[in-house]
């Protein structure tokens, strides 16, 4: 595989993919606004070429794309806003007009006018990408397993509560970031197989009750699910409130057996596997 530009290289998805590609012996150019950051320097030490750049800076994008044959594109409105995400995503697609393949990571169901701001912004970028001439693959990850053990969750777990703004028995599709990276790497390695394909990604679907049972086993203390009121979430983020309202009222409909059969190379990592390796005594 020829040189790949990985955007969001110091973030969760981009970082996981960059490390995986390097482990497989593929050349990687990591786009970052801060090459001097510890995360960027770790990638550099692992063999990545660092490119200082910003999705709002056309000159830096052109320089970062010089000699690149494939692009992993990830965008986010968090820290800015959905309109900024759309502007940056479309700018990246336009700048990458000479590459052979773009893999864009979006969100599950983001192609369906969900009304969730950070899904709808990705839909706009998807539409721009698919209307162009560069071969593309779109990945739509479900809810991340990996961010379910952050401080927001831990503060509740210390009280024996899993706070999740969904009904106790409403299943939520989940995917591990390393599995997103594995599918992205496969798409980059086999562009003919994946070009023109949109795949929503999930390893499993669990209810909040099942998550609480898994956490009870992993932590050694009783954990019960508490449905956080949406108005509480709304005070923190109207975007996330809209997302959990959608997950409750509509939900994602990923056909897990079909997806996993189509990707036999992927080993899907579960919520229970992730919970089992968290250093709970240090956190709780």
C-alpha cells in the first residue's frame, strides 16, 4: 500500500488506524495541528511522518496531500460546531481530488436524516464525497465501547450506578475503536473490494441492563442502570440529547450476523472484554 494520509491522527480513530497501519508496515503521514504534542511524537517514534496542517488551511492540506494515494478522513463538530465540521470535511474532500481512495468515517445511520446535529453534518460530507470522482468508502461506527468508561461514567459507578439516558431494556449497538481501525485498514489495503461501499459498524448490541451486569462482574461491586433524564443531558449538550432520543425512539438497525459474515477478517471486541481490562481498583 502506498502512502496514506491519516487525519485526526492524534485522536481515537485516526490514532488507532495510524498505529495499525504502521504495525502492518504501511507508510503513514499523520496530519496534526500540533506535531510537537506527545501523541504526535509517539506516532513519529513509531514511524509516522508528521504533517503540520489544519482542515481550514488549504495550503497546509495541499502540502500534506503531496504524494499521497489514499486518505483516512475523520471530522468532528465537538470543539467547534456542525457547520464548521461540514466546511472542513468538504474542504478535505476537495483537496484530495487526485488520490486513489478516500475512507471517511461517519456514524451509523448518519445517511438517514436523523436530526442529530453531529450525524446530519456527516451526512452532508458523505453527500459531497459520493458526488465526486474519487473512489470512496464510508464507515458508520455505532456508539463507541471505548468512551463508556470515562469520568462521566466513573462518577456514577462509584455510587453503584450506570447512568445512561436510555430505557433499561433498549439495545444499543456498540463498536470498539480498534475494530473501526481494523475495518478502515482493510478498506485501504483492498480498495477494489470496498470502493463505493457504505458500512455501518458494530460488534454487538447490549441493553443498559446487560452493561450494568457486565460492570458488576468486572468491578466486583453491584452496578445498577439509572436512566439519566434527557433534560439533564440537554443542559450538557443538546446534540447528545438528540442522539440518545434517536437511539431510544428509532435506534440503529445494523444486521450483525450479515456484517460479521461480510468481514471475516475482523475480530470484534466486546464491551465485556474492554471492561475486564479496565484497572477498576485504581479508578473506583
